[in-house]
């Protein structure tokens, strides 16, 4: 996965106005080989001031389209 293949969907301050606990939702496009996108996933993390980062939700939205996948990388598909 490359940094430019991640979109920030939402960021919330947990607990309202005062506090430094955040919940961040990201949409990521995992890749293989020379930037071949193999799916789309959503990750939700909670970040606290004590430098704790916790994955609180993961959702796999779609996998690779086997018909559009390059033949020379087909061995990477499961």
C-alpha cells in the first residue's frame, strides 16, 4: 500500500471539545507489484494522547477483479 492510495474519510474528537482522543477513518487501496490495485478497505483507528493507536474497525469492501488482473501477476491471487 502506498501513502497516496489512502483517503481520509472522517476524523472525530472522541469526548467532545476537550481532549486529545481521536477516531480516524481511512479508506485504503492495497496494491501489489507495479501499483496494481487489489481491493479497497476501510480502517477505523482510535488514537490517544499516550501514543496508543488501536484498530477498532476493519471492513474489506472489495477484492481484485480477476478478469482485469494482469496475467503475469495472476499467481498472486488466492
